[in-house]
């Protein structure tokens, strides 16, 4: 059975609560991109200064949609 694009994307990203601060969204993105979570956190904060509603909405949606990191 083939997976659709949203399913593949969903399984590519996940919440990393072990390395995360609030919900693990930034840590999960950083793990997927293989970079330091601090870089993603700074990027989210800087972007949030210019587009706060968009960043808050995207973060909350990611928090609700993404699964936790498998053990």
C-alpha cells in the first residue's frame, strides 16, 4: 500500500519531548533537519517577531497534528 504525501510528511516530522522545551515541535524539526534545536528555536522566535499570528498558528497546529517520537 502506498502512502499519500501528507502521510509521508506526518511520519517524517514528530514531537521530540525528550529534547523539547514546551511541546517538542522545534526539537522534532531540528532532529529531522539534523541540526541543533537551538537554531530552530531562534528561527521561530525571530520569525515570530515579524509574523506572530502565523508562527503561533503553525506551532499549535504542529503540536496537535504531529505524533510523539517513537521510542
